[in-house]
């Protein structure tokens, strides 16, 4: 299908670019924006004041309880709330691709080049732009400097001795995660610089993908008829823009490392905080024709004209030996590294830098335990690995790029796929690394199921997959600070199971281990004002904890609702177990998970109140929308229940349990009939069976259970829970109403739509668009042969987020048709990989398996 948008939106992002330079080796596909671009639309975050009067009255008790809790958390305990309804993040339309691999912390560069989003302390973000962190270009001819410029469009009030204010109209940024390019045409110099940043995020790689490093390759094109000497200087502050940058005791030192015939030199910036100390490292290889020089320490305050003059004199820095003295309290320190080379007339040359950070041992907010990051398995946990990390990165990045290109090439070269989709598919993957992600070793004394062994319905204390591949956790969102929020992971997990299946299984083992445990500590739940246990047995937790507390050890940071009532969590666990088995064909995994699946399904059966085989809801019980009460069976939760019964039948046969098969098949037969009778209205499945004023609203996510069955390669002959003609009719209704009748068909699918064609505004979230749900809906459409409709549906979200609202690399959970967005940088949009799975399956007419390799898993 040809999009009616065409390339208009992309053109808008580049409309201010005045140069004709395309840069060196920049790919065609990706997200591209001129550094002079300004987004016209400015949105505001959803906050407590945005709740309508009707919903305020409905949730008055919740509001009062939340306010009391918020006050105690922020003013008494002096901690950040896991969700802050009063201080949501304002929209900054500046972010680009993050630096670093998975689980070792991330540093995000903006698309204008600023170092502006930091997550070195695990799961805890801050958003300070450190203005002294810059690249500077110096051009020399005949022994004289003819041009020296900070490659930044900023005009900061500090560092006035530097030449700021690069003209953004001559530069553009291009992202195709995990790489990004910035092309600078130097006005009047006939020189073009292309900075390529590479992070080691490589599918099916569990070593290099964990490394906290990034490489910058600068390609220099000289289009003059004379040679030039060109130096690039990289400056970096010891710290991340927080108050502790000036707490004292930090120091820098130059280093030189020679190994395996390759030498590099640079500066180590030791950040000596009491909690989670780390070392930053800027370095470059020593190669023939390259001159590496450094300045160990300079103050990033004042004019800083000394460093500028040092470079301008001869294109090099003084390179003093020995460490800098520790900083005094109130003092900051920075370092600089310069690499110079000669570029022949009408020729090309390049220089390389590496940025690494080493924080191998971490503690979370409670300070109860130390955890060791995954990369320390290969580079040690003493905190002295920065030089070897940098050496490894600079000698392996070309191999990383080869593997990244091999992975991405089949999709990028598929002419049947639109350009926006290729950009969305790869760039949304940023969240795997930049979702507050931690990847740690399993402690020697850890027991994932609390002492309950397999023969008693538990698990091995240390399942092989966790022992070998580590523990993995990512946040629900950078603003919603809960690890592995399971109802959202249900959507996002497609990225993991397709690209890092061992991490997906590791998460499942961790969740399974928590299912069989309980924490009967009574606590207040804010929605209903009642006290109930933190965690009951045979119930999937909402999340595995808050990074400001102690994840894996104190579950369910989410205290709005009593999670015992979240019936969809158990069902989502069962559905993921089978999907993951189907893709990995890991029979041990299936054997380990089968008894836990039985336990959670039996705990669900108590909600089949009238014995018709269909569980019922009471209040907030599934993925509905806050304020939208569900009574009786619903399309969403009921559909997940039937799909779970289907996979239980399938698994029962695989483990050779005929008794279990007959048990679940009987419930499935009765439940399917009840589901159809209570919810089917001739065109789609009603929201719920209550007969209330919104009961017949069209829910965009009503086919979620069916989606997972299709993603698990269930055919029409496999347990017909959802007749094909009814699914297709439902999807057509959703496309006609939730997509095309909403915002001119250009913003994706609204969550709830009334049959008369207006958004359902009966709850806080029913008139939102949830981007990750839309990608899952699009995948369902593709599975059902509605590829054009699926692509059109998803395209609306991509164009809105990435091209209109300036939310690149911070895709939110939700936006409304006008004015409001909610929860920036959210987990759920990783579900776009479900679209790729659907495309793979419809093109091959069979499910790919992770074991067949990268190209089979995500290729075309």
C-alpha cells in the first residue's frame, strides 16, 4: 500500500538543510533530521490536573491516598516515587540514539550532538546536558590553523573561550539503531565530516552486547585541491552533570595500553562517589599517520581559553604525564583527547575514538546487596577495566558493524517494506539498552524460587539459563520506574524472544520463581484503600521491584492496585511460555514451566463464578483503562483466557498428560461458547458483558489472545477459540472505527471507540492511543492477511511520535488526539517486533525459530 504521507514528513524534518552533502557511508533508511529543525507542536505531559471532573469524583479516594503517599515518599523519605503524577517529565525534543550495550548503563546523545540523558546508576535517570562534552574540529593548512569550531549549535553562557554556534543548517543527523551518523558540512571550507557512532547491540550475542562502550568514527572528506591537516578533539567532564560532579575527590590520569599488537592511549576519569563509583574513559588507537594527544585535566568552568589555544596552536594538545590531583569540594574537572591526521587533496581519511564507562559492581536504592554486571564476567569486577574495554571496542567495532549489517540487510533491502517501518523497527530497539536496563550475574547464594524445588512445584535454585546468561531487567518506562512490569513485557517481549531469546527465557524463569513464592506482608493499596498481601502464591507479580529499592528481592513496587486481582498477568505468563517454547524449541524450559502454568491456571479458575468455562472480572481486573470498570467477562481478559486454555491443551499433549488435556479442553469448549454468546455482537466483541453505557465500545486490543496464538503458529485446525470470520470482522471494525474514524486515520488506533464513531471518553485512558498496543494490533492484522491495514495503522503512530511530536528515542506509552502525552520512553513499543514476526511467518508460512540464526529469525 502506498502511504498518503509519502515522504512528506521526512522532508519536513530535513527542510532546513541547505547543503547538498550526503555524508560518508550514511545509509538510505533510518530517521533523518536537520540540526536546524524546530518541531512546531509542543505537547504537555498528563498530570493529575488533567483528570476530568467526572473521573476526579470517581477516583477521589485514590487521589487523596496517593497524595499522602507521595508526600511521605518525597518529603519524609526523600526518595523519588515510582510514578510521579505531580512532576511528569516535560517533553524535550532533543534525543538521539543512546550509547552503550545492554545492561551496563547508557549515555544518550541528542540529535544535535549533546550528551543529555544519563543512566549510569541502574534504573535511575537524569536529564542534564553536560555542555563541555563536545567534539571540536581543527583544520590546518601549511602549518597554520584556518578553522576551529565546536561542532555544536549551542551558545552556552560558559566556556566563552571556545568558538560556539555551528550553523545547524549545514548538518543532519541520521539514526538506524544501534548506529547513528551526523554529517557536518563545514561552511567555506569544502570539507565534510561524518561522525558515525556504534554501540555493540548485536542479536544473539551475549558477550559483546553487554559492553558499556561506544565507538565514534570520524570520516573526513577534503574536496579542496590541496591537502589539510585535520584534528578532532573530544572533551569529557568527569561526571554526568549531577551535584556529585563537584563533591570532591575525583581525578583523571592518562594511560597507554599495548596488547596483541595494537596500542591505544587516552584519559581515565575516575568518579569516586561513595555509592556506585565508576570510571569514564576516552581513548583512541595509535596508528600510522595519526597523532594522539591529550589534556589530562582542565576546568569546565570559566572561559577555558587555555585548552582552545592549546589546540589552535598546532592541532595537538600538550599531553602532560601523571595524574591530576583529586578535585576539591565545589570543583569540577574534565579531560580532552585529540586525534589528528593528514587528508590529501580531494581525498578522505578517518579517526576513531572510544568512550567507555566501568561500573562493574552496583547497588540499588536500598543498598542491601551488591550486584555484578554481566560484562564483568569478561573484563573483571575490580573497576579497572576501562582501558581493556576500550582496546576491545576499538579492535572489534568493525566486526560489530559487519554483524549489524548482516542482521539488518535483509529487512533494509526488502522493497516491499516502507521506509518508515524500517526506521521504526530498528530505532524502537533503543529501549532494550536504554530502558534503565540491568543485566547482572546470578549471585552464588541466589535461589530464584525461594527454596521450592521442581518436585514440589518450584524450580531449580539456579536454572541453567540464568546461571549461564545472567539476570535481565528493564523498566516499564523511564518515568514508570518498575522492573519487568509483566503486563507490558507481554507486548515488548517479542523483541527479546526474537533477538536475545536466552534473555527472554531468563526473565521467564525469574518470573516463574516468584510465582511460587509469597510475601504476606500487609500493605495499603491506593486504589481501594484496603490492606492486602504484597504477593500471594501462584500469582504472577506485577513487577520485580523498583531500582530505588531492591529488585528481585522486593516485588510489586506497583502499589496502586492489589495485583492479586490482575487476572491477565497469569494468562500472559502462560501464553509467553508456549510462544517462547515454540520459537526456541527448548524442551527443558517447557518441562520446567509446565507445573507452574498449571498452578496459575488453577488459581484463575476461581474466577469462573458460574461454571461456564469463562472467567469473570470484578473491578479493575485486566488491561482495561483506569477508571473503566469491568463487570462480567470482557473481550480482552476473556480472550486471553481462551487463548491460554488453547496453549495449555497444546502443552498437555507435548508433556504427554492426557488427563490435563481433557481437563483444559473441556473448559475451553464451554468457555468458547460462553465467550461467543456473551460478547459477540455480530461485528466485533463487546468491551464487556455488563450491559453498561460503554459495554459495546470497540476496544482496539480485543484480539490480543488470538494475536498470541497466531504468533505461536496456531493454525485454524488448532482449538478454534476464535472463528476466523469473527476475528476478521472485529479487525475490520477496529480499522474502520478506531483507526480511520480517529484523527483522520493518521494517528494509529485509539483504545476505545464508540460504535457511532466518537472516542470513548468514559475513563482516563480510553481515549488514548497506546503505541505498543497499536503495533501488536498491526501484527494481528498482518497475521490475518490484512497487511495494508496493519501497516497503515502502525504508520500513524510512527509518523506522530517520530516526525510530528519530536519524541524520537523516547516513544511514550500514550498520546491523545490533542495536547497530551503520557509516560515518555516506555517499554511497550518494542512490540513492533511482533510485526516483523508476523511478516516472517506470512512470508514463509511457518514460524521461524531462534536456533536457526540471525537471518532466519529476523530476515525477510
